[in-house]
């Protein structure tokens, strides 16, 4: 288990390999479908993004409402491929980490290798457990989007696996290939 | 004739929404435990351990076990001797969903139109299927359906020549294409036969079979289910798609009469966060 501080260090992520278990601690931002559409519109219109992607880690999540006294509600990852069309815009601007679930497109993977961004898989369906690793949450943009608003989170020992490393490894390709068998 | 107040229906739906999202059904926990027993990949074992731990935390903390608290799909089997009183049944179902989602701190995940995508704010409307049956009872099943796995579902109009072999191939292709996105180990609902639309509804309804993994009463279908579990597990996709020996906890197949020229097959996938509750009113 590798402990990693956020924001991610460019050198530290070079040492990661697909299949590694990590615990992330520090600040990150959230965004999913509707927010990404607005990121793209902002870039197109020459406007500022609600956060500087350089060195940042982005978590694809739309949490449930927080109970009183809690930082956040259930907060597991959503399917990352829906963000594929937009991710390169952020990766090209220095995004260093993404957390989600599910495979990424070839275009996104190439962009991550070129610009130095790692993709982590969190375990969907562990949203209650992951919620306990989030110590603070604040909406920083697009509040009108509700669950899809962009948040700044503070996480502590947030568990994830390295899916796409900086060496061409891909756990979603290599893991199943290892366990594949002929039907009996 | 039996009278049932729609307010009672609303109240039932409210309770079911909260319960289904906070507590993983006992038989599904057992299905995940069996999956843990037969999983050989260390990462896969770790995933299943965390899913089981997550179910305990969510029930204790009264928090949703998955943040995608989904569509509220209602199957209603209504006895023809029932008379609903006190207003609109459809409105009562929506009221129950809205109240349950508010009370349970569940996420409002529906937009009013696929085009303008404005959130309805209370997770309505419920997605309702009505069946009229004999008698004076009402059977209500709530299926809370996440989009991640629903998005990976598929329907194909096969030919009779393609037959069961074609159907098996289609199932494996669908599972392979879904990979990690359907959040395995999945429950697979398959509707065979009927028309284009009938097959899709059957597939969704197949997911509600209880307990998870119980075989079809039709021996031929039960045999097919067991074969499909093996074929799906053979893909090696594994828990959360990280690779492993268990990709599905259950395949439920439902069949219906169809046309001499047709073999409709619908495959509806449900993630490991399986949320189904059935009550009789």
C-alpha cells in the first residue's frame, strides 16, 4: 500500500504501477458530466476554469446530500468514460490525477502518457466507506448543478488502485487478461 | 372489491426507497459472500471484502451504500378487484419517491428531459410498470436502478436461426463491452421472447427475482442460467473489473412466447449494489 499526498508530486507518480494500491490524502476537486461540459465551454470561450488543472487531481463523483454533521454523503466514483471527450482538455493543462471507474478511451490514455497524468480506480459501490475518508467538502463552482456541482474535497487515506500508470500499464486490460479462461 | 388508499401506497414507496438504498438485502449480502468464497484474485477478494464492509457501514450510518441512488423503478401487479381511493395512484408513487429520497438523504438523479437536462430535484418521476392480475391484492416491487449498469445493457432482435447459441454469444459480448463500467460482480437480467418492448421489461423484471441467484423454475432455463454464469465468469473481468474469477453473482432468465420469425433478447445489467424490495399490500 503506497501513501500519496495530494497535490500529487510529478516524480512520485512515475514510481506508480498499474495494480498498486494507494491511499490518497490531501485536497482534490470533483466534477462529472454536466461540469465537464461547462469546463469545455469555458475553455472554448477563453474564460477561466473554476480551478487550475495544473497539478490537480479530479474525482468523478456526484455525492448524495450530507446528513447534518457530516462533510458529505455517499461518494463513490462514477463511470469515467463519459468524461473521455473532455478529459484531454484538462490533462493538456496539467491535470495530474483522475479518479473514477471504468476504462478510458485510447485518446485519453495517450494524452495521459504524453502529459504525465495517472488514472486511479476507486471501488464503486463502496460509497459509504469512501464517504468516511472525506473530511471536508465545499462547493467551488456551478452550485446550480446540485450533485454535479464542482467541489473541493479534503480526503484522508482515500483508497484507490492505479489503473493507468505512466508506463503504459492498464489494470482494466491486464487484470482481466490474467484471469480469462475458456468456458467449462 | 377492495379499497386501497393511495396515501398508503405513497407511504410504502417512501419506506422502501430509504430501506433499499441504506440496507443491502440479506440474500444479496450472502450472494456476495459466496462470490468472496470462490474469488481467487487477491485484488478481487479485496474488492469483495470492501463491498461487504460498505454494506455494514451504510446500514449502521443510515447512508446510501451507493451514491447513484438511481431511478426508482416500480413494478405493480394490481388485482382487478382493487379500487384505489383518495386521488391519483401515479401521483402517489411520485410522492412516495420524493419523500423517501428527501428523508433518506438520497441523490436526486433524474433530469426532466434528455435534451435540456434540468434536474427534477426530487428523483421523480418513478418509472412505473403496471400489470393487471386476478384477485384483490397489490404486489409492489421497487427496483432502485443505477445508470452505470443500465447504460451497459443491450437489446438485440436475434433470428430463430441464431438461437440459444446466438443468445449466449450476445450475453458474453455485452458483458465484455460493459467491463468495469457495469460494476461487477453483476446481476444479469435476461428477457427472451415477446416483442422488442416486452423483452426489455422482462429483462428488468428478471433482476427482481428473490433470492439473488435462485434458479428459474423452468429446468431448461435454469440450465441456461448456470451455463451463462460460467461463460460470464470465464471473461476474467472480475470484481470491479480489476480481473478475477467472479464477474457475476446471478443470471436470471425470463422467457415469453414470441413470433415464428423472432428471437428478441434483452440484457439488463445490475451492479453489485443491488437494490430491490417487494411487498404485498
